[in-house]
């Protein structure tokens, strides 16, 4: 019973129960002609009859109407995948309207609304002028709706984090600080929850769960460590000594854990920031090497049959966890955005001093 199609739904439900129109009419206290008109879409049941009809067929009123207020995990993934393709191939405004229509239809499906916030954030740069800012503000309102109405603590935590990120993107850092500062104290006891849960699983004899959770935590620690390294490079861009030590340490972590293979997008971000810092500090050769490593990671993304998150031989239980995430192993953007991003990156002012080098020219030609 897909779509708001009451007439077809009544017919299907009646046939499933092997009832005649007359039998249904008798129960409802109407004429057989009335039932016939309902099923032929010539008229609609009185609104006061809908609860009685739903009760007779043992369905909810939403099911009777064919309206699904909630989406399954698979349906969320399918809608998200289609919308990312829409933003890649359709005029921006058309893709935006399709997204809004789905948001309005499933406005109480908070896991889906959360993913639409991410979708907006990842594609807001396609909007021209003030429109991009308006889209991010709309996403903030969706976060507010989730926080005000959703009873799932995990979804609310994610919505709060996304709202803070949107504020940063909107140039409103004080609002982001107000949201995050009370929750980000590393001395809080709740920061030890992961270690205690792993220990509890082990004590309860649930060894596989303990192993899986430990792997996920270790993977996320590696991702966060590299991500923090990128932030440190940005903060200390003009401190050549500290920057070089940060690059050395993060590269060591990335090599040990195979981050280029495991998470090439994160590795590309690190090499880009490394190239920027080296370019700003006049380290021409190092900047070119970092850009070459960046280009290698991007090429790995483009050469893949599809953009997916995955584990490896060491993180051999990671794929199960990834499959349980709202978007599974899907990438949040379509491949077509990668080329555009690279072209924008190569125009960064930090690369002015290296634009004439042979390596930079080689990379630039590949992305023309």
C-alpha cells in the first residue's frame, strides 16, 4: 500500500480477506454502492468512518491511507542515495525541492530527518550566494525539531553535534561553543563509558561483542587522531617546527593503520592541509610531495567501483558495525563532487609559490 491511495487500499484489503463489497458495506452500515464508489475513487468515506474501517481491517489509519510516517533503515539509505544522485545531475533547486518534499512527508521520522541535515550540509556549497546560508539555517531548524520531539538519546546527541557544526559553518562560533562546551569536558566520567562497556561485555561472556566494540572504538580513535592532527596543522600553520612534528607523527599513525586504504578521504584531507602548511612556510618540495599524496588518495576514491566505507584485515569486524549505521557503507556525496572539490583546492592561495613547479603543473593538468 504505497502512496496515499485510499481507494486501492480498501480494494486490496477487502480482497486479502476474501470479502465481498456487500459484506464490507453491511459492517460499515452503508450501501454496497457506497463501497463501490470508494473503491472506484468516485467518492471518499466520511472522515468519521476511517477509524471504523481501519479497525475492521486491523490496520492503522495511516496504513489504511497508505501513509508511512516512519522509514526503515533500508528505505532511508535508498532515499539518501537517490537524493545524492539528484544533487549531482539535476538543477540544484529541483533537487532541493525533492528533498524538502520528502522532509515534509516524513517529518516525524527523526533518523531520516537527521540524514537530510547531513545531506544539506554536504551539498550547500552548490547553492549560489545567500541561498547556501539559508539551506544551512533550514537544517538548523530540522535539528531543533529533532531535539524538541525525538525521544532517542543517540539521535538527539547527533542532532546537537550537527547543529553545532552548522553554526560553525554559518560563522556563528559562540552558538556552537554554548552547545558543545558543557558536553566536551574530557574529565567527565561518561568519557569512560566505552572502556567500561567493553569490560562488561567480556565479563558477561559476550566476547564477540567486546571484540567488535573494541575494534570500532580503536578505529574511531584513529580517525579522530588524524582529524585532530588536521586541526592542529590549521591552528599552527605558521609554526613550522610544530607543524613538521605534527606531520611526522600523524603520518606515522596513518602508515601503521593503513589510513590511505581504510579511509582515503580522511587521508586526502590530511595531505591537503599538509600541502597548505608547507606552502605557507615556503617548503616547496614538501608541499609538492603532499599534493602528490593528496592526488593519489583522490584517485583511489575515483577508481573505486563505488564510494564505500570498509574495514580491512586488522579491523575485520568493522564492516558489521558500518552496516548498522543509518547510511551503511554509503559515502555522503556522489563521486561527481570530487573533481569539483579538487579544482577548488588547487586554487588555494597557499599554492601561489608552487604553481610553476613541474609537479603542480602535472597535477593541475589531470584535473582540467
